[in-house]
C-alpha cells in the first residue's frame, strides 16, 4: 500500500514513537481505603461488550478515541485513510474494496477516504467516525480558505457517500490548516459532538442523523474554558470541562459533568482531574479516573467514596482504558502498556509499540512498526491485534491487520 502521509490528518498523534525496550517498572502496590467492592466493578450488562446503543467507551480515556468502531462480528477502522474490516471469527482483515487490482489510494476506490479532487479540495476526517444501523457517519470537508465541514453518511463498504448537513467551518489560517480536535460520539441513534471552533471547543451539540444540530451544553467557567472526553451512557452525556481561574493561564481547574438527556439538567460529579487524562465510566454510578494525587481511583458518584486501585508511580502518563476485566495504562517515553487487574496487580507489560487504541473485552489494537514485544526495528508502520485471552502469557500471537509495507 502506498504511503500517503498527509500531515493534516495526523494531528492527534500524541504518543512517543521510540521502540526501546529498556524500561521496566515495578508493580504498584494495591491500596484499599474505602468500602467500594472492587470485585463488583462490572455488572453483567457491562459497557465493555458490543451493543449498538453503547457509545463504546472502552476505546480509551483520551478525548476522541474513535479510531476503531465495533460491530456485531468485527471492527471497522481507517488505516492510511482506507476503510478496513477485521473479522472476529476468522481473525483476518480486508480492505472493504471489491475492485480487482485496485491500489486503494485514489477516489476510484470505494474504500479510499483521503484527499481527492483535481486540486485536492475534498476529504474526510478518518480519525473519528461512528457506525449506526449499517451506516458509517463521519465528517467530510471542502478545503479552501475556510474549511466547511459537513456530516456525511456512507454504506459499510464506503459506497453511497451522502452529504447530510452542514456542521461548522474552520478558518484554515487560525487553526494552522488542521482539522482541530473534535469529538463525535454516537449514542442511541444521535451524535454528540464538540464542533464549535469559534468558542474554542466549549460546547456540545446534539446532531440528529438527518443533520439537525442543536447546542445542548455551553461552558463558560473562568478563562479559556473547553470541553472534551464526551462519553454517553443510559440517559446521560458525560464530559470534562476545563478552565483557568485567571487570564494568565494560572489556576487550572476541571470537573466531570453530566447532562441529563431527558431533563436537560447538568451536575458536577467530580472536581479536579489530572490534566488531560480523562476518565472511564464503569456504570451510571462509578467512574474510573486519575485524581490530582495521580492515583487511579474508582469514585462512587452517589456516596462520593473513592477507592484507590493503583497508586501511580509512573511518569509521562498518556492514556488508559478498562475492558471490564483489566485496566490498561500507557506511560513513559518508550510507550509501555501496563495491564492491571481490578485489585491493582500488574498482570502484563507490553512494549515496542507506538500507539495503543485499546479495545473491547476480546481484542487489543496497537500501532507499531514491528511486531510488539519483539525488540526489532522495522520500516513503515502497521496495526496489530492481540486476542486478549493471551494477556499475561510470555509468547503472544500478534496478528498484523494493516501495514504500509
Ligand atoms: Zn480499492
């Protein structure tokens, strides 16, 4: 596959790219300081198995983590702007293009979503998409001095691309030509997005699947307020609002809020978040997050009880996830993925990858040039999948699902 690295698509690459295998960390000790039963962290009908009405919160705590979307029997993802599918049963992947001898790198290909048009005037943001009732929803744009961004829909094979409605515009100069970080989260057949660039991403809009946009949350706390990490569950839209107490960027503050979709009420649930590190819902009443003491905690929203699961001793924390069984934490200059059980015991440590996309309860997805944990160095870059039943084992059977080589 031809490498078509267009920098404007790669604005959210936040992980380090080194593949050094020298970093070893000790398992953190487990601390129990409250009455929350950790063994009952997850109910039977958990968030961590595929359900069409779930917003798939298990893809990680980092804002806008929808690089991969799960469906009944597999996963859709864009690799190099090309739409691919990984099948759970056969454990193999395909580009969703049926044309013979297609190079999948131009607008003739139904799976290609990169920049196209005579003067490279159109494209799609393939770093965030959603699927609902056999349609893919994503943002497409016309590039000129002002980038006009629209909600698009297409079939699962990339055909039938339909412009549904106008969403917002970006001044290409002000935003350095980037499609600045936005989030689009599907929940119960509605999209919730942070769209408004003029207000520095301080609003959440509800977008119906026929393109009607309604602003539902607008934050205005302090100075430079912003919103991110939108997750939905049952009747709520959860999000983190961040702001500064003074104009000179001092007095950083943050709060996890939730918006009640029915009553439109907003409540502050947890104040004080480790900067940019997000949270994960365990259910309607329990939130996994990193507090300002840099410990991983479960907080009970009703009782306000907080239980420390992992006392953090790691530096350079990047992101984390929870799949109903294990807690996954990416940290360090060399991107190490530590896997803990819900008692805080270190179960596995995975190295030699560039970017971790986490996953549901069945599979773990990472980006790496060579096979993870191999200690080798390779050209190009690839995506790899691990069957999570192998977590904790020394020799793992990593499956390469896409590569530029
Ligand atoms: Zn093709």
